[in-house]
C-alpha cells in the first residue's frame, strides 16, 4: 500500500498505552511541538508513533512494557493512526493481542503477517536523549540506526532484517540443542549467509549514498565521514556478492564447534558497524563533545531525509525528542528551516516552548501535562 510521498500522522489514538488510559491527537503535516514538564507523557506519544514502523520502537521495549500501569487487568494496549498522504489515507494500528504478550499489526483492517509490512506505509526516524551515546556504546545501536535510515529508501530492508535475525536465532538454538543435525544446520546457514550478505550490501550502498549527501551538505551542521564497517562489509567492497555469500556459508560451517562453545555466532552481518568520523577534526565521533555528537546525528538524519525525498519523493516522519535543547540558536534555526524545506512531518518535544519560537506560525503546538493533551 502506498499513500504517496511525505506521509504524515493525521490522527493518533492511544488506549492503555504507557501513562495514557485513552488519548487522541489530531495533527497535520509539518512541525508538531509537544511541550510540558518532564514525565508528562511527551516521549510516550513519540514512542507510540515509532511503533508504526518495524521494530520495538524508540525505547526498544517489550510489548508488556507498553501496558499502562494500574489499568484494568483485562485491558490491552493499542496504538492506531490515520496516515495521510497525497494519494489518500491509510489506517494503521498495532497493539497487544488479547490473552498473550504477542504484538500484532493491522493495516486497513487486515492483520499484517509481519512488522515489515509497516515499512511499506511510512518510514519513521528518531533521535532521543538515549542516543547521545550512540557513538560511544556498542555497534548494535548504530546498526539499528543505519537500518532505520535504509527503511526510508528501501522498505524491503525491514524484511531482510527480520529474516536474518530469525535465521541467527535458529542457528543458535540448533547449535545448543541439536548440533548433530548437519543437514538442518546447512539449510539455516545458507539462509543466514544469503540474508546476511543482502543486509550488509544494503548497508554498504546506503552508507555510500549517505556519504555523497553529507559531502554536499551546507550550513552549520558538521559533515561527518561515514563508513560501513565489518567483516562482511569489507569483503563486499572487493568481491562479488555470491563469492562473499559462499565464504560466509563456509565460515559458519567451520565455526560451529567454537560458536556452540561460546554461545554466539562470531561472524556475520550482525557484527557490522557504522563508522563515523568528524571531518574537520579528523577524530572519531566518539571523541568529540556531546554537543558535536548530537549535531552529527542531526546532520546524518537530515541527509538521509534529503536522500529519501530525492530518490523516492518521500520523507520519513521525524521524531526529535528533546533535540532542540541541545542545539545552539544557529543550528536550531537551521534544523527548523531544513524540516520546512523537506516538507517532513516532525514531532518535537521540549520543556521550554521558547525553544521553538523560530518556527513561527508554521508549527502546531500541544501542551502535555499529567497525560493530558491540550491544543495550543
């Protein structure tokens, strides 16, 4: 299903979700500003929108964690949205299945077979305070960040991620419980190698395009140098994909005993990384100041949004949690101007409404207080 370029959330409804027993907010394209004190429920609204894309949302939470505390015992949480675009509207929802902890999705009233179907309707990218440590912590967060950027250009990438992760879990289970099932292991490793190479190739391609977009960036944000890193990625730089797939499959078979002993698959696309360097200072992003790291993240997200608009005529929905507070006046104004130029819907939160004064009349403002939403 496609509703056209630059999809936006026109209506968002929450039931028994986090701090909300029930809430509805009606918006439109452009900038959406949510202000209120800490703990009022601003980030919970952004998290609800993030669940309308593949994955576990901006907090990487479990389904049970979304359930409102002290709510009715028989209630289940749910998030529903009307997604609007030039080609019409689509009704999208997700929530906990009654009687289980399983999360289900619905698109136009039909249950989706997997979360990957959500990527066909809209793409969502977010920046949160937790991501301030993206460059200094492990590679897993950076891989997830890069994969989410790819969703905006290639919705099929969500399916690759799902199939690869499933094969990775299957191999680990077989090595732990049935290591003698060589035929079964051969089949699972063939799938793991095929999806792993496809996954890594998509990341290599995305990073190359992202690098070109960053090179062309003007304005006050940094122009970081980005690189796709990892054993599979490195081979794809110099060898055909089929040759890399054969190599990975053979390596997985050879490592079965040692991987079983260590309880992990030590090589594959799940070991890839996104390398980021501050161009002017020639140092890894992890060694720059917190403010510079935030600015680098914003620069990468904006470059990816420009790519999505240029290549697909579609920008992702941007969820920017407390981002404005960490930017100086010049970069804050540049961010707002970029959002307007892209025509992207951007949900932004903050405790101080004055941080968004530069948006002028172009923003829709909501005040959040004690899980209550008021317009203006």
